[in-house]
């Protein structure tokens, strides 16, 4: 096996009314992984309390995984993980629920 590469995600944590903070998580890096893959790995291996939202895990179907990576709005399931430090934050223009989850309209209101 080649030397394991790592990605580091600096993840914004907290709920409204709490101090804003971020936590740094190192995750194993594999080419082709998405930011959502890394966030799910963090939940499974490091911190099950990390709040994220997604339904489809691929290709913009549910649109629930939208968040900011390095300040840009992306779908976490299609944003490529890179072997460097990446900043992951909730959408800035939506009401924060907790960690990376913001208030979004239910699916039937989006149609
Ligand atoms: S998880 Fe459904 S669009 Fe990203």
C-alpha cells in the first residue's frame, strides 16, 4: 500500500446561541471521494454527533447536502475531497440548525 494520504476538514460546529467554533478532523484521502464521503467517515469513525444532512449521496438528486467548502456553495456529495485542509461551513444565508445543517424548504415546497 502506498503512503496514506490525508485530507483535513476544518468543520464548523455549534448551534444558534452557542459560541461558533470549528474542529479539525483528519480523514484518509482516496482520489475520487467527495466531501460528503469524508463527513460520513468522520461521523462513523470520529464523532457521531456531527450534524450533516443528505439523502441521496450522489449527484445532486436530493439537494440537501448543500454547504460551503472554502467559502463556496457546493453540494457535499459532488464536491471533490482534496488532500489538503478544507474549510467546511453551513450555508451562510440560511438559518442554522446545528453544525452543518441549515433550514431548508421541504421537498414539496421546492417543486
Ligand atoms: S446528498 Fe443528495 S444532492 Fe447531495
